[in-house]
């Protein structure tokens, strides 16, 4: 029986990507346990700790199709141990003397942690691919809307004019930095784990580091400086980056929700006949996909916080918080990947309404560019006095529901220095977008060479 959005046949399509779900499937986990034992046996054989024939036999018999999932599931419950049943089943499958060398010198946490790291490594590849595709789309849209002027807003109110391309370029730059973070983090959290019972490698002793090095090389992981059984900062760093990625896509989705409000109507997440916004109001075109994204973002960020709790470990090994990693890491990766999939689709289909943007630019009848008038007047009377004068005329225009230019032209404190023609130019919103296009170019220059390959 399936009972969560992560595996629900009904709901998982709007919350998780199937590609990421496969990364954290039971078959994937079982295979990564086997891959870890193979790498350990081969490393130990290379160094001369176990016979070569044993490593060959272990690799030959490491086929997930030979294992009964129900026996393993029931055995974990009966023994209360996450790995001992699989060790027994694998030993039985290999058989003979070779079977006795499975898990040689290792402890359960070595195998479990390394398998989780292998899952994270694969998950990161999926996420980086998705992020690069998403970044490419954002850069394309930023360029396309480099001159699409719209109101900029601070504190929920009109501030100064910006361009839609500038807004999207800010999103793109953030996504680019997340890709950079993931790439930089590999050296700190894609570590192999082989330390033995208390992490000292006493079971292998003088050959321990040599085995550990070969073990990590076989798995494509980094050899740690010291055993990290009670160092969970790597997973906390990874979880933090995932939470930040999720936060960015949640912010984008939330912005689209706000700008799709009926009173604003500057953009829409996209619509096709057959989409239903409400079961009772036929006219509704709700930003439901964006709402799903914001919702799953909240789940990701709450779950990712468990990574900080898990950093509090006792002595040389502690299972109390270690087990949370088997839960929160798959969840945050699956949900974030699902969110990226959804928001990518939104931006492939989203609709921009430039006419509504222009209408909204003129909503305050010139007040949105009061700063431009103030600075020009400041050249004659000083910034402070200019601020006070423009403040007064702005408040009068607002209260009397008049256009700012009409009020300005009745005030000699302004008209003595600025002509009517110049004042009209100063109060045209499209003339005051600052360096929007320059900033878009800078973002394109920094991140435009990204592709969908995995480095």
C-alpha cells in the first residue's frame, strides 16, 4: 500500500520526478550496497588483504536479481539491523571460502554511508543536469524580455521601473551559483566511508589507508582525511544546498503567483484547455503548478533542517540521528527534482502580458519615477531640499488622484529650474530603467557557457 506523495500512483506526478525516484529506489539502494562490497573486496585483494579469487567471486555474484526483497525486508524487521540480513544472504549466494571475505574489516555504517553517498552522487548528476537546462531557459527569457518594462516593487508597492528580463536574470544568477555550489561541494561530501568498528581501521591496520584509497577510487569517491562516522557536516552541506535550490524555485513560483493576481495580471504560468482551476468556479485560471512548487519547497526546507540535528553525534558512532538521513535525503532530492521539473514546464509555457505591465506602470500617474525628478532638481537645490519638494508634490498628486506632471507644473520651486518638456521626459517610466540591460548582459556573460553536460 502506497501512502505518501513520494510513491503515490495518484499524486507523485506533481511532486517528484521519476528519474530521481529511481535514484532512491530499493533496487538502487541494494545495488549500491553490492557495489560497495565489490569495491571493498577488490581494494583488499589489490593490497593483498584477501585472496584475489574471493574478490572475483564476490563481484560475480553481486546481482540484485538473485536476492529476495521480501526476505531482506522481513529480516531487517526481525533482527532490527539494517544490513545483517543482506550480509548473510550475500554470503550464502557467494558461498565457500570466498563468501567469508564479504564485508571484511568493515562496519555496517561504512557500507550504509557509502551507499547513501553513491545515491547522492547520482542525485547530484540529475540535479545539475536539470539546473543547467533551467538556467539556459532563464537566460533565454532574460534576453527576450530585456526591454519589456514593468513596475519594480519593494514592500509590495511600486518602486522604480525595471524590465522583466532584469527580474529573470536575477533568478538565473542564483541558479548559476547553486550549480557552482554543488560542483564545489563534491570534495567535501562525496566521500567514501571505510573505517571499521570505531573508525580506526584496526581490522586492517597497516594496510588500512591503502585499502581505503583503492576502495574510494573504485567507487569514484573522495578518500576522507579521517573517518567521518560522527562527522555529518557533509550531508548538512548537501542538504543546505538542496534547500537553497528549492528556495530559489519556490521564490520564482511565488513571484509568478503574485504577478498572476487578477489585479496585476502581468504574467501567467501558462494555460491549456482542459486545465481546471476550481471545482466550483468555472472561470478560474489558478497558478496551481506554481502553488505545488511553493508547497513542496516548504517540505524540503523543513526536512533539510534535520541535517543540522544529525550533526549532534555521541562518541564514535551514534544511530539516533544517523537513521534520519535515510529518510530526509531521498525526500529532499525527490521533491526538489520534482519542483525543478514543474517550474521548467511553467517557464516553457508561461505567458507575459506587456500591455498590463504598461498599464500598471502608469497606475500611479508618474509617481513611480519621482526619484528621477528629485535627482534632476537636486542638481539645482541640493538633494535634501529636492526630496522635500518632490515629496510634497507627490503626496498632493497621490491624495488628489492627479498625475504627478500636472502637480509639478504648478509648482514654481520646480518649474524655475526644469522645463515642462524636460519634466515630461523625467517622468516617463520607460526612460528610467537604469542598468537593467547591462546587468542582464553580465549574467549572460557569467553563466551563458553552461550546458547540460555533467562535469
